[in-house]
C-alpha cells in the first residue's frame, strides 16, 4: 500500500516535521516513517511506513481505567518535541562489544478538552531497525493514580502475514511455535500443556516476541522493552481485520491489571522492521530502548560454560529430593533415604573435576537443599525451602573449597516452587549465604501456580517480583538466570546482573514430554522469535541423543552436530554442557568444540537464515579474537554456502569443522558426524551439507 509520497519527501529532509494535525518522524536512514494524528473526536492514531509501503495502517492508542473515564478520544495536541540522538555504548558482556544507539524522537503531548483536562504524552523513537513507542503519564493535579483495566494499543496490518507464534498464556512461555497465516491463528486450541496441564489463555492472543514474514520479504517482530512495574503485554488477534491489540495480563484478585501512581511511563511497544530474516537477530532495538547501566562495574560476574546436576534428574537417573520427612515442622533424616539423590558431595566433585579439565567455568547443583520432598503440588508449600540448609549427603564447605581449588565456580539454585512471599522474606539470607561461599550466579525457578493465589507469572505483581529479586541480588554481587520467568525485555542493559533466562520450551522437554519433545524445526523458529528478546538458557550439548537406557519413548530430535552448533546460534553468557559426564567422555572429539567455544563476544554476524528453516551465525570471542560459526536446519536437509569474508584481513585460521555425516538424520542416525580441519582466510568459500535436523559447528582459531 503506497502512502502520500509528497509527505515523505518533505519530512525526510528534516528527519521530523509537524503540521497542526499530522506530526511525522523518520528513521535516520529515511526508510521508516511514522505519522501521528488525531481524528475528529480527538482520538490518537499512528501509522508506520517502510520503504514507501504502509506496514502499520492507521492504528488507535488509548486506555481503559477502573472508576474513571477511558482515554479514548477528546484529546488535543498541546506540544510537540523532536530530537535526534546518535551515541554508542559498551556492553559489559554480550553478543557484541559496542552498540550504536541512533534514533529520531517525536514526543506528542496531549490534553483532554473536557473538564478533567487529563494529560498524556506519547513518545516515539524511530530507529533504522524499527519503532518503539510508549505512554507517559505526567504529574498532574487532577489525575493521581491510574488503575488500568486495559491498554488499547492497536497494530493494524496490511497483509495476511506468515506468523510464528505461541499462545498468549498468562503463566508460561513453554509452548511449541505454530506457523500459520495471521488470519488462521487460534491460540485457544493450545491450552493443554504437556507437563503443566491446563494453562490460562483467556483470549485468542499471542505472546511476544511474535514474528511475521511478508510475501515481499518484509520481516516484522512485535515485542516490548523495559517492562518495569507493569503487566506483560500479550497481543489479542483480530483474524478478520488482520490486527493485533494489546491485551495485558491481569490478576484474579483485582479488576485492574496495572496500578500506578503518577507520574510514570509504560514499557516501550516495539516493532522490529527489516527486509530480511538475519536483520531481526542483528537488531539492537530492544536493548537500546532500555536505560543505561545502573550497576556500574559488574566484573564480578564471569560469562562461562557450565555443567551440573540437572539432566540426570530429567532422565530419571537421580532425583532432586533426598528422602527426608517433615517432623515437628522440620525436615528430618529418618533413615528412609532412597539412595537416588543427585546432589551429593561425591557427584558434584565429579562435575568439578570434569569441568576443570574441559575449560568449563561452572557447575550447577540442583536439589542440594532440603524441601524437595514437598516442593510442588502441595497447597501448603509456603516455607518448604529455606535456601541455606543442605541435605545430609551434600557437604557445602567441602564442595566449595574443592571448586575454588580447581578454579571452578559453583552455581547456586533457588527453586521457589512459585511461593513468592516466602522467597522474598528469605532473599537477603539466601544471597548473603551465596556471598559467604563466593558464589556469584544463581539459577532461580518458579515451577507451579503462583502463591499468593490469584496471581499469574506474567502479571504486574510477578513482574515486580522478578525485577526486585535481581536488583536485590546485585547488592550481593549475584547474577540471576531465571527459569519460569517473565519474558526478557532488554533490562540486562540497565541491570547487567540479569544474565539469562528460560522463557522458552527448553531441552528438558526432550527428556519427558508426552508429545515427543521439541521437533527439529523448533530452534530455527526460536532464533527469530524468543531470542530477539534476549539471552536463552536452553541447555544445549546433549550427545546421548536416544538415551534408551533411561527412556525409550523420548529422545533429542536433532543430530549431534546440531547440538554443537547451538553454542553459537543461541546466545547466552552462561551456556550449559547439559549431558552426563560419561556421555562426554565417550565422545571426546565433539567434546573438543565445547572445550574451545566462547561465550562472550565482540562481534556477531548473522550470515544467512530463513525463519523456521535454518540460521547461520558467526561470533568473535572477546578474549581470544577467535571466531566460531554455527548453523542449524529444520527437518529438511540442505546445503549452505559459507562465505568467510567476515574474518580479519590478512589472517589465516585453523578451521575445525564438525558437520553431519553423509547418512546423518535426526532420528535414524543422529550421531553420524565428520570432523575436518582446514586452513582458511577471508577469501574462503565453502559448501556444507546439513542433514535433516542437523547442523554444523566450526571453530576458527588464528594461526600464530
């Protein structure tokens, strides 16, 4: 759909312009144009154009309130401000070292014409890679508190896009992605979850990021940035009109979904806009819309690979619990231990030894503390965990001393069983306990229905809980990797101790899910959807693909080369080597890639990809300047052409290539792999075969 060309020409030359009715602002490269307007009733609208085609047609903005008139219309523009900004900032850890923050800003100040004369500002930032906008509720005498029952932000589209989506579940993001036309989305059919049963999806809505691909190559992804003291935004789908509308997560305890005292700002509503799939991953829109680092020096956190006592529990080899009983309100060893407990001193030291030997910096220990016998499925689970009392067979003093001697960090685990008030009361003692033992990283978990009852994982109450837990952790020099989390919205820029999170259907589903686990296409979609929000703790690196000795009905639905490639394709500053020690020791050659691969990068290049089909990414390690490349494919085999022109000029590299064998297949022959060593440089071009569900991983070490 073409727009008024004259308007674009006039405004592009100025970056922003304003007539009385139609303020307009463009991106620095002039390819994206946003126009703001009020209709005759004073209702606010916006419209977005990309390369002279309308991609968001006229879409309204507003709010509904409890016991107060809606922000629906009756507005007039009382002020307009514009600004251009172009500065760079450095990431303390991340996918790259330096991030360019370049945008043009339009701020529209509105006021009601009625007696209340309430005020609302809408701020738009237009980048070369998309649009962000948010609402500001300024301080005002006649509006002190907002009880928001719904935010009415529309995204009216101009095409029936191919859409990659998960349902707008208010409690979990752990769903498989569906691929349909926008007009065919039916999220209400996804209510049954393979591990959690019936989940809460009140509307035909989708969670974000949701990614759309147009017939002419336009790629859009809708999300939000800087989610603070507000509810998660899902997007209600209008399949007839091809539109999304914000649908905030609520609570069973209140009519309103958000309660805020003025002044305040909402999260940014974001639209990433590119004309190719790789551009979505290269985008820094979400990060740039967050505030700068508030913590200062966080060098106490070290990006690392880690092993741990985890996968063996999912396989059923061992258990989280020890076999204690509650006696007079205390967990007591009554001599009925079942002997399958995983987090023993001896077992953890095995992982420490293995990690130290293989350039792996950390060991995660789950099931170390008392309470796992009654951690989930009990209404009275408040207070089950105290986060400082180990089981009798786990000597924390001995383990931490041994880990320090070996140069390995112990990663703490806090499973809250979603009993949030108990956890909040114990956070200071739990973080101080970590500080005492020199632990700087915690994996937190929130399995189960939220306590207090009536709250959801993604409502305002829990958004504040997750954020406050991380802010408090920073005071004890603790970095947080949250599972069953609120989604990532770029807050790692502001609080760089928020290092990673789950928020995706992860590797564990392959161990026990009744639907057969994650299909081969899963991560070829995740890379262009969930990963746009931020780091993913997916726990890659399973070598024993079939694990029939533990479970015959489940398996990992990829090849082993695919598993290696994930260390580059999926970004996280903490990457788990998730399999059992014995499976790595039986496969020492592919283990070498895990030994070598970095986790902290100075550059990232997304070389190629197609949403849902395949993706190829190269990353340059900060510490060594070595490059690593990973590529994965879906259930279809394919050949990819690799051009190494991203390598440093005048340097030769020893390339070790871990690729699918000629007969490899995710189901029939997942362990077939070939390892090849070449000398390559910036001019090298290679053609690589990837099997169905397969991949390729390449280490590129500078030749000295």
